C-alpha cells in the first residue's frame, strides 16, 4: 500500500485587494465632482431664470402691461405658432393663458 502525503498550505491573509484603496479614493473624488457640478448647474439655472424674469418684467413695463398680461400674451403667441401643427395643444395653451389672466384678475 502506497501512502501519499499531501500538504495543504493556506494562502497568507491579504489586508485588502490591490488597488481597492485607490479605487475608493477615485470613487469619492467622482462623487465630489458630481456634487459640485450639480450645484453649479443649479446656480446657472437659477441665474437664467432670474434673468428671464427680469427681462419679462422689463418688457411688460415697456409695453404698459402687467407681468401676468404679458405672460398670457406670450403664451397666446406660442399657441399661434402651434395652431397648424397641433391645434389641440394650441387650444390648451390658449386656455392656460385665459386661466392665468383670471387667476391674476386681468380679465
């Protein structure tokens, strides 16, 4: 009878896989960049909204209209542009303009 001796040596313990620390730092950096980009995007969007609001108020004053009347006129102008291609949408825009005027006590 032949006997064979097999020696099993378990591998040495590894603290963590190679590159895991670098990958974790990279992922954290990406998250920081994403948060900063999102904040910058929100700031830009807010600045654009503020500028649009400022221009709308300026134009409404120049035409002697209230801001709500000016906004309703702009929506009706948009409805006119869509009348041929999408009459249902144009009708909804006109209804929204009328509702806007009613809410602000213009009509």
